[in-house]
C-alpha cells in the first residue's frame, strides 16, 4: 500500500487522483449515467455515488466523535460483512441526482475532505489511535490509512472501471 511522508503528500495525492477520476465523466451523457454493462459492475452514477458514500462516512464518523456521539462503523444497520447492502444505500441516496450534480457533489466533497484533513496534526493523522473511530476495528489503522483506502485507492481503481465502461460504451 502506498504510504505518505506528510499530510501535504496525502492531500496532493487525493487532489491528483480525484481530478483524474472525476475528469473521466466529462464526456458521459446524462442519458447514459445509469447504463450498466455486464463487464463493469457499476453504472457511472453508482461509481460516483460509491465515492460520495465513503467520503461521507469518513466525515460522519469524525463528526460524531467530535460531538461526543456514538459512532458505528461502517454505518448503523450494516456490518463489515454487509458492504454490498451499504453500497446499495449509497446508490439509492444519489439515484435522483443528475450526472452534473453528482460531479459537483464529488468536487465539493473532496474540497471539504481536504479542509478536514488540514485540521489534523501529523500525530493524529499518522499514528494509530489518532481518532477513536479509526481504532474501532481490530486493524487499529491510523487515520491516513482509512483516508487512503476510501479515497485515493478507489479513485484509482474506479477510474479504471469508468474507462473500461467508456470503451465498452463506445464499441456498442
């Protein structure tokens, strides 16, 4: 797994991969946002909704911790072995948004995520136990790893998926 030398390195990688990811949607028409191909497991709408869902969860865990409220990972009503149902909740939440709205929501979510990360000290970000929610699983990951796994890593892998979707779509 990729590691980072500093908070700025993590933020720079998020910006770079987020821009590459969302740029792939510029030439997809609204009429095709819900088109599914067997070779790609998600539609363009679902691909963006997935990203929005995970960014939202990261931020909600932290907000709840700061407010002194109970937080449940991954989300109340879901367990780590029920992620398919959690993903479906992301798709349902954003189903009625246009592709342009989804793209703007993504840009806004990434901007907000970066502002949030800027408030972390290096110790909070890179040492295990920096946040209670980050230590809530047996992995006891530092915050940066949760952020990477739910931003940079899927921005890269889902960029590959949307590129594959676009190739299939162009061939049909």
